[in-house]
C-alpha cells in the first residue's frame, strides 16, 4: 500500500472541492429553472414569455438606460480586446526559446510615451463614461410631475405593493394600471415611491430602472410608453423572507381601456344576497382590522385592499392565480404560498371558509 504524497493529497482535495462547486452550481441552475413553474405546490402565474428582458425597453427611461449600458459594454469590450491582443502578442513574441537560460533579457527602465498613453487614455475613458452617465441620470430623473401626468403613489410593504390613484380615489394592490402615451396625451405616468416598513426597490426592467423605496422618504419614477401590454416587475432590494415573491405587474392600456378600468374600480360594491353569510362572517372576523373593503366596516391598512379583489389576476403579490380554489387555500393557510407571510390562519371551520370564499369571489 502506497502512501499519498502531499502533492497527491492537494490534488484530491482540489478535485473534491471542484466536484462540490460544480454540483452546487448545477443544483442552483435546476432550482432557478423550477421556480418560475412551481410556487407553493401550485402552477405559478408567471410564464417564461412574460419574463421581462431589460434589453427590450418599451419606455423612454428604460431606453436611455439601455443606451448607456451599450456604451459601457462597448468600451469595456474594446479594452478587453486590446488587452487580449497585446497580451497574446507578448506571450508569443517574447516566449522563452532554447538557449535563453543563460541570457538576460533587455532591461527597460521606462518610456515616457508609454506612461503618458496609459495615463491619458484611461482618463479620457473615465471622463466619457462620467459625462454619459450624468446625461442619462439628468434625462431619467424627474423630481416633479409634468402638468397633466397621471400620478400614482406606490407604497412598498412586506411583501406586497400598494397603488393609490389620488385623482380617482382608487387604491389597489400588486397590479399597476396606466395609460399609454399618445400624441394627444404625451404626458408620462409619475410615481411617488414610499415604504411602510423596510427598504424595497421598484423595478420593471422594460419600463424604467431600479429605484429604491425607502421609509420616511419619497423617491420618484416615471414611465412613458406607447406600447400597451403587461410588464412584469420585482422588488430588487432584499427585504425579508418573501422578497423573491414580491412581484408586481404593470398593465399599460389604451386610453379607452384605462378609462374603463377606472370606472370599474370606482363602481360601488354589488351586494349579492346569496353570499350574505360570507359577508357577515367577513365583518365579524379580524379581517376588517387589516383590510379595507368599500361598502363594509373594514378599514384596515395593514394588508391589501380587497375592493374589486377579483379584478386582479394574482394573489399574494404574484404567488398564485386569483381563483376560488387558491383563495380557499390562502384563507386556510396563507403560509402555503408564502412562508413567513404576516397574514395569520384565522382558524375558520371548513364551512366558514366556504362561505367567506363564496363572498370574496363576488368582489369584481
């Protein structure tokens, strides 16, 4: 039996570490591929073709950020190419040759031209990047809304988004609805960003850059797009257990569709006598302390507003599709979809859950 040499032991140790790193990377890749399809044991409401691509901007701020990114990438790629070519040339041109063991290479003690070049060129590159960045910041930062702009107050909570439209008296959650910019109505949507608890970050890659949402401070953001559609966003600042499930959707409507959405949100609650038991149950439980629901005694602000709940596609800030089946599971055990969520299990009986869900699905 032969004993390992120190070199062999180091090789085997590196081999084990290398295999461990590869296994970990493969596991993380597999997990990242699984996350968009399964959340809490249910099919996720996020489809692959809906994932936002930051290199396909549809709004002016996002377009300006992309142009700056392309400039930076081009300059860095040029530097990498020049350095790579020079390094390859030096390796080949000045490689060791037979007979060089006893010969000392030429000793060079300085070159004013080279030293000036590698000082002036980097300075010029830094100045160009500084000026380009300053110009982009100046273009995308708008401190006050333009006259006629739609103003929306965005409040980050752990772990959901609240959207308030002061002009229309509407408060909703997790799904932002805005109109397109048209030649007749060229004003952007202006967002006031606030936080109820910790630092969040509002990011819809195809519409605008990341903007921090900070407690006791109002930051601003604006969106200007002429392309209707649904755009996915995400909290981009770690804010706790369910940070990854703090999604948001931005629906960009034509003017007619946006006006129709506003009217639907302003419509009073339709009282359905067939779900009176569920309505009464809702008003007797602690739900009213956390949620607001127009037409009832519920006036809580700790959780999302439930007014017109069924007009939203998802619940739990994108954790699951908004339907009767998932609502029932959510009411029974909110942690099923979002472990650590602050909504408690109300300990309702199966019959009470059925009554409550039957009432909730009428909130359209």
